């Protein structure tokens, strides 16, 4: 898991930018439910009025309010207002600007006027309760008048407010206190709504256009909501862009890192990682990492921000229903844990199954001619179907688990919505909350659940990507056995290419015994050194030590007196022209393949190399000549043509040391002889090593090394080895007739006599 975060952490600057933008996006998303609540509560239910203290009130309405306010608080109220007899159709009091901007004073005014406003509204509504109070009050006052209380207006013509004005201040205060005690148990929501309703009535009484006020509020709030939604959309697009860029960059860097690491692999590392596995790790695994990094930046970072912000907003909206969110989170966590326990083991084998399918596919496609020749198509189809079915079953299991998760999550979300509506309806009925608050709570809850849902979706992808990251890291952290020296040396500028093996021993990593034992010889410039032996004698292993595909276990290999382990691999390989046992061509054309090691060479050099390698005879027959296309692996040319192009590629490089690892095996005898003759002229100043199976290829070599079970069984010329080396003589007798052996021996003897007389 840590590898995933390590790959993403290298782009920490972009991640900080993404985090800041996500905070902005979360702010926008979390603000929208509050605006929805305001539109429903204030814009629709309250007619666009959000004041809980009247900013403008008619003088007569103020007098009614003050009837229910104590003498000490009356002065506080009057100090907050100023008279305005011109702006409205009635004389009015207007809240001072300094007070309107002071939240503390407004809160104090609300506490003073909240219950008086409710009492005033109740009396003005003419409800049955109010009428009963009015009748009871008139009855009390009529009893008082009978005791000599003065009266100027008949009681029947008086309103409730007129009656209250007539009451002594102490009696009125006592009555208000009793009413306040009865109202003290009322929810704050009812008192707030009553205050707003009074403010609306007060404004309407002054002749203000309430329809215009409502439309103005709806347009203003809706515009702010639209602006926030637009800002959130822009933030989301920016996050998607940056996250995609980080993911793509991480994928690019990982592919580059894996490629450069693999290019530096020795043969030992290639034996540890199969080609199919390296391809899977470079493509499918990195693709999984790239996708997850994008999802991490877009969802995993956003989910906790959204969830935490949603919880804070819920606490502001309604704490009493927060248990519903806790219940939903517990259910989601249980589902995620269950999925982890069931699905995680499958992810650990999924990538290995992809490796296996790639391996089987690659083997079948590359070995198709052999499969057809042996009529084993049915068996190979069954082998492919077996790997394919196993991978399909595992994928289906994982996908079914994911499809199980989504309906469960939707059920939880819908169930929570129903539970909120059920609980919220009782709260609205009891006056504890408003409809808009319930709608906002639903939206906040959905946002919180969506945050956890996003984490759940990532939790399904995370195990597979974590496995993929570990597999990629395994390649990147693998120790390459072949290293450049810390203190490098250089080959002498006047070096000729003298190659020396001094008591070389070699054992494959992990093997119990040596493959090569005590190999000692010197290959000189202008001479051909041939290596021959039976199959498995170590010929190819020996020449693979020269370009350092492997390093010797003990002993030394020197080139111009410098140990090849003490120079950089690049400098060493610049001196070599290597033709492998199996000719390898690259997609492109003939020219690009010949000039592969000398990209800045001229056309004359290319044609000369092709002519020496005897490749011009088939190149000239092609319509496009050297521009003729070569398909991947050289599948559109024959084995002999592939070998000749590989030889031409080495010649065009102009190396000091030529290494031919059984590179003439696919050539007919005539082409072989002609090629070696032309090659001898071209390489007269170079060191030439030839690994061969055919005696005819090495008859004229100045030095022949005979290998037998990893040891030097003989060393010398063809004639010398026929006389002195039983192993060589057995090989020669198996390939040449006695006449040919005698002729070769006589030819070799005559050549030596000519050299002596010369």
C-alpha cells in the first residue's frame, strides 16, 4: 500500500493544489443545501422575510408591542429605533443602521420582543383563545367599574389592546409573566417563525410590496446558489484535470523507470522475471496504479473533507437526528469490511492469472508453426481456455462483489432518506424544525454517505492496485547483478582489441557446479578464434561473458589489458559487434536494422555491410530495396536472411571485436564460404570470435578452442587438433569424410610450408 502513496507523493506540489481546490469544491457543495433550506424556509414559507426583529414598524404597532414589554426594556427598544413619518403611508419607527449592524444588540432586541410579538400576533389573529381572554378581561374590568372605576368609552367598543392599556402596569406585567411561563416550553423554532410572521405583517401594514420582496429574495438566493454551483463545477473540472495529469505523469515515469531497469537487466534477472510478467507489469499493472492515483486524488482526498464538512453542517442544522448518520456509517463500514474479507484474497491472485494468460498467449502465438506441424491445436486451445476461464471466474467474482455493493449502498441511502423524512415529519409537527431544515439535513446526509460510498468504491480498486504496485516495485527494486564500477577505467586509445581469458570460472547464480572451468586463451586482432564443442559444452555461455551478460565467478577477462569489469558497460559494448545465436530484427525497414548500431553512418557503409554479409542478393530483388519493411521479430524474412542482416548490422558498427555466436547455421555452404571470405577481408584488423557447430565454418581459423563439459579439451589449428585432440577429432569425423579430413590436413600443411618459404 505504501508504494501507491510513494508514487503519488513525488507530485506533492500538484497534490497540495488539488487539496486546496477540493476544499473549495467541498465548501461549494456543502453550502448548497443551506441555500435550499433558505429558499424553502425563508423564500417560500416566510415570503422572503428573514428578520426576527422588525426593521420598520408602524407607530401604533410599536405601542401594542410595548404593552408587553417591561418599563426597563421599553427604553432599550425605543433607543434602537428612530421616527420616520415620510417614507411610509403610516407614521413609523425605523431600526437605526448602527443597531442593524450590531449582532449583539439585535440578539438582545430579539429576546425582548420575541414573546411580545407572538402575543401581539395572537391577539390580532382574533383566535378563540384571544376572544376568551378578552371576554374574561372585560368581565374583570366591568366589576372594577362597578366599584367606581372611571370609564369614558363603553367596554364593548374596546379592543383587547385598549383593555390592556387600561390595566395598571403591575397587573399587566403579572399577566405577561404568566403568559411567558406558559410559552417557555415552546420550541425556539415556533417563536422564531412567529417573530418573522409579525415582521411580515408589520411591513405589509406599512404598505411595502411583499411580493416584490419575496421575488427579490428568491432571485438573490438562487443567483448565489447558481454561482456556487458554477464555482464547484469549475473546481471539479480543475481537480479532474490535475488528477489526470498526475496519474498520467506517474504512469509515464513508472513505465520509463521499469523500462530503463529492464534494459539494464542481466540474463539472470530475465530468468527471474518472465517476459510475459514484465509486459504485464509494464502495462496492466502500471495502468491499475495510474487509475487508482486519479481516483485517490479525486475521491479519497475529497471524501473525508466532504464527510467532515457534512457532519459539521448537520450539527448546525439539527443535532437530534445525527444518530441516523451514525447508523448509516456503521452499516456501510460493515459492508466494506465484509467485502474486504471476501474479495481481498482474490486480488492477490488476479494479477498472477493475467501473467499466466499472457504467457500462454505469447507461447501459442510465437510457436504457431510448430503447433500446426504437430497438430496440437486442440491441446493448446484447451490450455488457453483453462487460463482464460480461471481469469474470467476470478474477475466475475470480483465484479459480482462490486455489483453487490452498489445495491446495498443505494438501499442504505434510500432507507436513510425515509428515516429522515419519518423523524423530521414528527419534528416539523412538534415545531422543532422547518421543512427546509429537513431537506437540508437529507442533502447533508446524502453527501456524508456519498463520501463513504466513494471510499467503498476505492476500497474495491485499492487491493488490486496495491498488488500491482508491489509487483512494479519488485522490478524497480530488483538488484541487477551487473554493475558499472564506481571508479571506472578506460580502454587505451591505441588499443587493438586483444581479448584475453585468464583462468575463467563461471557458475550460474544458484547453481551447484561450474559451467565453465579454468578457461584461458587469447584472441588477437587480425586472427579468427573459433569455439566448438558438443551441445551444452558452454560455448554460448563463454561468449556471453564478453559483453557482460553475466560476470565471471572467478578469473579475469581483459580487453587490451583492461579488466572488462573495470570499465562502463556502454564503453565495453561500443567495442563489440555481437551477432546472437538467434537472429533478432526490429520492426522498421532493412536500412534501420543494418544501421542499428551506427545510426549516423552513411549509405555507403550500409551497402558495404550488406554486401559483405551477402544480403544484397535478396535486398536488390525487393521493390523498395533498403526501405523494405521488416515486421516485428523479422517474421517476414527467412532464417538465412535474418542471419545475414544480423551479421550486416555488426559489420556496419565497425567494432574492434566481432562475436559470432553460431551465426552461420542457417546459411547454405556456398553463401557461408563467400561470406566468410568477404568477412576475412573486412575484419583483417579486428579480433574475431566464432562459435560454430560445423567444422567447415572454422577450418581456416588461426585458433580453435574445443570445449567439453565446460573445460578446454584442446586448443590449436584445425590440423593440430585433428592430431592432438580426440574430442575435436570425433566432431570432425562425424561431419567430414576421411578424404575431406586428409584433404583439409594436407591443405593446412601446404599453407604452413608456403608461409615458411614466404
